[in-house]
C-alpha cells in the first residue's frame, strides 16, 4: 500500500501464506526465497520497486529516490543546478532498420541532466521503463517502451507498472515525458484471459486523468491502440514530438500488405466460385 517498496536479497520476504501452510494445504514444497524472496518480489510479482544486494545499497537507493521527490503533494520538488548529459546522444542511436532493437536507456541518458536516471521496478515488466530524472534541474517522470524486451509491446504487467507510476507523478505534480516505440498490445490467449483489456485501460485512464504537463516523443513505431495508449494527443498530451524515424499508423506495412493481399485472394476465389 506504500508508494515505494524496497527489498534486500536474502533478507526480505513477503507472502500471504508461508511455505509451511502451502505444504499443509496443497502438498507443494517451496522455499521462502522462491515463494516471496527479494528477487521474486522484484521480478515476478512486481510488489517491490527497488532491489538491493545489501542493506547499505538499499539505504543509498532510498536517499537517491527522496532527492527527486517533493516533501508533500503541495510543494514542488527541489530544483537543482542543471547539468549537460554526460553521455552523448548519437545520431544513429535509433537504427534505421525498424526490426532492429536498441536500448531506450541510451536515449534517456543522452537527454536528461547528467545522464542521471533512477529507474523504478527495473526487474519487472522490462518491456516498459519508468523512472525519475531531471531536466533543466527539475524532476521529471519518464515512461518509455523498451524495444530490447518483447519489441516494446504493451501487456498486462507493463500497463499496470506504467499506470501506477503515472498516477504517482500526477499526485505530486511531476511532469511526464513519454518515449514511444511499440508495435501494439501483446497478442495471445494468455494475455486476453489475463484481462489485457481491463489492465490496458488503466494506462489510458492514468494518462487522460493526469493534469501535469505531458510531452510525448515518438521515436519509431506507434501502431494501433498502443499509439493511443502511450499518451497520444487523444489522451491529453500537451506536445507530441516525432523523431525523424517515427511511424504512426494503424499497423505496420507488412501487416497491412498481408491483409490487402489476402482480401484480393479471397475476392478472386469468390469470383471463380460464382462463375462455377
């Protein structure tokens, strides 16, 4: 129920029913670490926002997080001296071949102050990246598709992760920048039965309800419903910027060609069957 949860490897455990209860009721044997250890909570369940190897590392993460946040929702976050990114933003950072992946962290760190980016839930739903940075010395929330993981598609977990972060930033007056490169929502029976419609709607609600400044940068693919969900003008983006490689469409060219080609084949088959 807290805004941020920190866990430490081989120290932290969380579960509703422990291994002994599970063994007694279901006959399944599982260790505390497998059931609800730090990495399980950070990468599988998504209950933890920060994972640390030691308590000392966890305290450092807490200090860094608090440096980005205001004291309360009525005060602005602390403004610090602006700094140029320490990493250069290469001209070829986004491949011309849209089938090739790239690391969105390189884009983020090539833009933000001092290339200093604090990622939230780095081990969970890695097809989307969220976290805090500064631009012009002011705290900004970043939401970005990650092409290196599942091509940056949106799924149940990514939608939940991003929506929760957006609503936090909105509650504390933190502006949002969204970097888009997504081919759409992840298809499949598993996603549909997991409620991708219901969970995906959380992302749309979060963006449309947010009253903080919202800037969207379309890096490459922005297809279908995922284009709308990733803070399009339809959801209230104040500014939408397009990278030279940006593509905005209902679907990719290959998918559109397949549909048109199949339709022509069906029409020809129908005409032949009618003549017969």
